């Protein structure tokens, strides 16, 4: 018998209740033994699975993965409630208030006619909030979190620096800088220490992130799509070798190159 229709709020509350039951005495042994640190890897895993579903434009899978992601938020909030730290209601209140507060052009008398104006006002309000809380705000890059993927951190660092004019003027200048850094990397390959070589390669990657910013491309997403393309083409290569009765170990580089070129023609 199908369940009666219920609102999103009722369904969300049911999820909260299910999580509480799993953590309660007599609940699930695995769920009961988890803590904030043990659950962190699952939060990251579910986040990337959401991104993968978006990249694949698999909307039914995205619906499922978003549910898994919401579970992580409920899990963390449930553990916090057990310690009387805060509740899921506090988290919902916080995001609702933040969205209203940081969109005065929608919910107040403010004006913002372009996405750039919206972003600038968002950052200004964010600074005002930190001042009200007595937090340090005198360093421009202070608000950029360190616990994010390096590509994302580099993008945010340079984006914030650009707001005060510390930036190149166009993509052509970034390309010139990339050539300079590639030259330094080539020199470092001759006699530099592993640590110095790592530094030069890091400089190259940092400039590439800036180039992506000027081209209005998300470097994380760009690399993820290239990774997916590599997976597909290499999989094609491997399947074709299997059809020929060969393994990867049996094939020559020329044979694999030929199949790779063939895979590139597959839509």
C-alpha cells in the first residue's frame, strides 16, 4: 500500500526521526558507535557522488545522492543534539537567516542588478557578520578555508586577491606567466631537489587555476570531466584488446596508441 502524500517538511522530520532511532539504545550498532570524526569521510564521499551524478546528468541518481548528502547533515546534527551542542532546527534557522540577510536586494531595500554586484555585497555582509562576532577580518585571505581541495583553495585565494586589483589584466598575460613557470619547471628538472621540483610544479598548477578563472571555467569540474573522458577511452581500449584476445600486458604501446586514437573518435 503506497504511503500517503506528505510535505517535504514532514519527510525531512521522518529522516530526523529515523536517524535518532538508529542512534538510540537498541538501535543500529554501527550507527551508534560513530562520532564526528568517523563520519567525516562519508560526508566527502557523498559530496563527490552528488557531483558525479550532476556531471552524468543522471537526475534520478542525483535525487538519491542528494538524499544521502542530507543524511550526513542529519547525522552530524543528531550527534550534536545528543551532546546538547545544537539541533538540526538550529542549523535550518541559521541557513534561512543567512540567506535572507545576505540577499537584501531580494528580501530588503538593497539593490543588485548583476551577479557580480550580488557576490560583492555577499562578501561585504560576510565581513560585517565576522566583525559583529569579534572575529579577525583584517586579512583579505583569512576567510578562505584551508580544508578544501587545493584547486578550490587556489581559485578562491586568487579570486579574493583580484578584488583589490592584485591580478593580471587578461588571459594572455596569464598564458605568458604559464610559459615562464613551465620554463622554470624545465630547469628544475635538471638538478633541483624533489622539494624544489614540487614547488615549481605547484607554481604551474597555480597559474593554470588562474587561467581557468579568466576563462570562467571551474578547474575542479574541468579536471573531473577530463578524468571521466580518460576513464571512458581507456575502458574502450581495454575492451577492444579483450575482443582481440589480448590483455594490457600483452599489447604493445603502438597497439594501445592506435586504439586510443580510435576511442577518441567514439562519440
